[in-house]
C-alpha cells in the first residue's frame, strides 16, 4: 500500500533532482560564456529550468501540506514566517 506522504516526497525529490541537473548544465554554459568559450545557455533551457524549479517548489509545498495535515509538522505562525523574510 502506498503512503501519499512518501509518494509526495518522492515526487518532490525527483522534480528537485531534474531541476538540479538543469541548474548544473545552465551554470556550466554560463561559465563557458564568461570565459569566452561559449554562447551561454539557450533561452529555452532557461525557461525549462524555471519551469522545473517551479514544479519542484509546488511538489515540496504539497508534501509539506500533507505532513502538516497529518499532524507530523507544524508550520510557523504567520508572524514568525514574516520575521524570516525581513
């Protein structure tokens, strides 16, 4: 029997790893560009990276929501969250 929390966590890890692979690729393209040995990352790769990072963030939020709903974690109060941003 599958656990929805485990499934959500695994989905986030997979999306995060896909984004990290692209981040390394894009980072290397920028390093080559900066050293005069390349043209920089293609615009499409940058869009794909942004999308994959967005998907990973959504999946992480979903997993955290499931953990919270199950009573396994507590999210900080709104005033505490705002303090971290300041």
